[in-house]
C-alpha cells in the first residue's frame, strides 16, 4: 500500500473498533518477536522518533527488556501522539537523549517510517549515522528513516540495513530502487489490517500442462518479425519455444538462417509481404522489435504489425522508432498488447523524464490501452485498468545483452495461450527472473533460455 492507502486502512480498522493503541501493540510486539528470532539477546539500542513509529519503538524495547535483553531507548524528545505517549509510559528501561547515546551491537531504527516526505534534519541524522555506524546489525521498522514510502526515493544518504520489518502491508519503497537496495532482508508483520489494493507483488504463476487433445496450434503459434540485427530475433524465437509455445516461426528477409531446425523461417521482403503473412489465422501472438532496426523501413513494418488484430509484444527497436507516437499508434488496437521498455526507451515513449515508476507506467498503459512492463532491477508491470505489480525479487545477472530479447519471447509464449496481456507480462517476468537465478552468475542469453523448461516445471 502507498502511505495514503495505509493511513486509510488503519483509519478503517480503528473506526471498526480497534484502538490505535492496540495497532501499536500488535506492530511493536510483532516486530520485537522477529528481532528476537533474528538476534536473540544481542545488546540493542532503539532510536525512537516523535511519531507513531517512535511509539512502536517503545513497545519493541519493552518486549525485548522483558526477554532479558540489554536494551535502551534513544529518543528525539517527547512523543507527539497520544498513542506514542502511552507506549512511552509503559517503558521501564533507560531513555537517553540522542547526544548522550552510545552505539550497541544492534541498532533498531524507529525514527521515521511511512509518510516521510522530507530529509531528516542534519542534527538528528548525524546521531542516526553514529548509532548506525557503531552497530553490527541494523534493523529498520517499517522503512529505513530517510526513505520516501511511495517512490523509493532516498531523502538522506543512508547505508544498507540487514533487515526491514514492514508493518501491516508492504510499501512500494520496499521494492523500488533506490530504497530497495537498502532494506536488506524483508519480512512483513500482520497487524490485522485488510484492504484492497491495485498494487501487488509479482506472484509465482500457476502453469497448466497441455491436455490430451492439445496440439502445436492450440498451444500457440508465436511469430517473430526479424529485422536488421538477426541474432536478437533468434533469441526471442528460441525463448518462446522453450517457454511453452507449440510452434514458432520467424518472418525475415531472404538469407536468414534459422537458429534451430524446429523453428520455421518465412521469407518476408517488405511490408506488403508481411501484411499478407499476418493473415495466417493460426498465428496466436506476435513479437516485433528485437533487432528490428531504427530506420523508416522498421517503422513501416511496425505500423503493419500494429494494424493487425493479433496479440502483440513490442520491444526494443520497435519502441525506439515509435517514440512519442507510441500512445497514439497503439491505442487503436483491439488485441492484447504488451510493451517492454527499459527506462531509456520509456523516456522516449513519454517524451520526458521518468519521475514515478509506478504512476508513470500506469499513465502510459492507460493512455495507450495496453500493458507496460518497465524493465529494471525493480520491474513494474501496469495494465490499462491501473492494476500494477512490482517484481518482488530480481536477478542482477540479467543485466546482460540479449536477456531482454529472451523476455519478449517468454511473454509472447504466454500471450499465445489466450491470456490477457497483463497476466502474460506478469508470468513472463517471473519466469525470466527465475530462469536467471537458476542459470547462476555470468550466463549468456542461450544459457538463460536453457533454464526455461525447468522454470516452467516449477510452476506446474
């Protein structure tokens, strides 16, 4: 949930009869139990801010004290909220001013949580850094102080935490860079809040085996439009084949050599021949973009593909040649469409800088009437109905040339089964990241593709 959604959900629970004191007790004791599991009786300093996040800190400290932990509270001053004041009144240990505090082996950050919109003041942050630097283990409650909850922006130059304990619900910043690299191991504490959200963490897909009556066309014929750089289209086709498509073909100029005898190549020399080739009713999904080129001919091929009524994945060069015309070019389509830009390509599509990865993706998806998969270490997938997902895990080794072409092929194979563009993009992203993890470090795109069957097997 965003900060506003979380505040609204908490308010709804309180209006239903659960007092804020009880929510704070659940949050603080749940977090304290997790800290105990992580570090048992490690000497601990809990830094408490002026708001309810600081109140959670007093509850945490008291629970640990009752377990026999050497724990003290470091406070910025008197709590500002009634709930935090009550939590402080129940604290039976030592409370120190920031200037008087010394580091301990474990640092628990309850200075600020969700809702922070400006940097922590220099004076407070200097003490924060001193306590942080002197610890061997650092735990953040809800979010590390200095992080903006909705965008993942770092408002202060903070270091990484060993663990972050999210209260009630995960926040976008737990999964968005630059904050994502700072939260460490992430765990959630249920405090009894339940609310609908149109933002989700990407889930492992459930893949069905082909039935007894299935054949190569019922499993989906994926067609890839090749261009100037043929290797990219070959990777896309191979990925589609190994991620479940029943039949894969490539539309390419004469002289194109198939990457494997099982992948058919149809010679298509210009846009008119491509238009005719796309009349094949057996085609289940299309991919255009990998290695397409960026000239007028590439744009002409793209426009032919966009005019078809086939489910479509648009990637790489096709996104570049579409540029700021993308929304207008795509919105007239009636078939499912998935676009897979990285940040640089996305900026070209919106003719501006990326500001908010989630909201900007949603805006473009709504404008174009398609699914946007904005690639990166913190991939975001947005549908035209504002539904969005964030990749909960990522594989840094996917920062390798050719892996985006593989992703396009995986999504096309999912799209070919008849599912929605949004679902195909979500399943494709999960399978892609998981295959990268299984491939291990320093793999080639071909090695990544070879992991796809085992990845699918995990999802049956």
